């Protein structure tokens, strides 16, 4: 992209910007920290992580909702958390609609 905003891999495809990677890491940390402060069976909503990671005022956290869901999916892959719907673990690829995030049981 113009101005060197994006790094490219060997195939020339655009990768995340540095600030996007920082936001991703903030969201992952927020998920893990929020769960650590709750009971062992507690769940959180991706919006909890989006609000915790948002660095501004107002409802700008809403733009972090999909990044928060992606962060949760990465943490599922890492074996750190589970994504649930109606209290049952679901494959992140199959999850549609509202989800909850909990520690791996």
C-alpha cells in the first residue's frame, strides 16, 4: 500500500499493520485478563474485551467487536479458551450470532 502502511509477505500480499497487530494483542490480553478476574466457570462476551481494549471515549469500542471475535478464535486455536453458544462449546468456524468466551475446561 502507499506510504508503506502495510508490510508484505514474499507473495506480495498485504499483512496487518503494526497498529492492527497491537490491537490484536491488546484484545487477546483483555480476554485472558477478564477471564482471570472471574470465577473458573465464568464467561465473557467479546464486547467485554472490546470495551476493555478500546483506548478512546464513546462507543468506538464497537469497531473492535469483530477483531475481538477473531482474537477469541486465535485463543481457541492456542488452547487457551473455548467459544460457547447456549452454554456449549462450539467450533469457532461454525459459530453464528452471539458467542461467549470461557476458559478451557
